[in-house]
C-alpha cells in the first residue's frame, strides 16, 4: 500500500502534507503535488493534514489512475520538503469536479 494525491489537490496545492512527511516523498508540479509510491512508507501522517482531503490510500477503489499519475510525475518533478503558501485562489477550486481534465499541468513546480 501507498498513499496517492488525487485530483482535489489540483489548483489547491496546500502543502501541509510535506512538512509532516518523515521520508520526504512529495514532489511538486506546477499546480499539484504527488507522492512517490516507492518512497512512501505508508505511515499515513499526511492524509489528515490535507485541508482538501486529496490524499488517499491506494487501497481505496478507483484510485488506479492516481497511482499511475503519482508514479509518473514523482519521477519528473522536483522533491518538495518545505511548506509554502497555497495559491491565493485555492479555496475557490477546493471540491470542484473534473479538475484533472480542466486544469492539470504536467509542468514541474519549484521544489526546494
């Protein structure tokens, strides 16, 4: 088992999760974060820290796509271990449906 970041992170990109991760397995894209599944130790401390509830265990049904997205982009994006402020309009995007198709960016973020 591993944890994955799902579509509600897109355009919200709260970073509360990165500061509690004991193994620094978060990677930053332009408008979302992902978890490297080979680095995640399944401790679960990140899940309750996410204000957008975008982090889920990969054992939940229907998350196969998100395991693939997290795996692919964790290898492409820079590691992030420090919390920065969420985008100013993050609350406007929290809970919107279809965010991957509408807003996902494959571009990397800043990282540390």
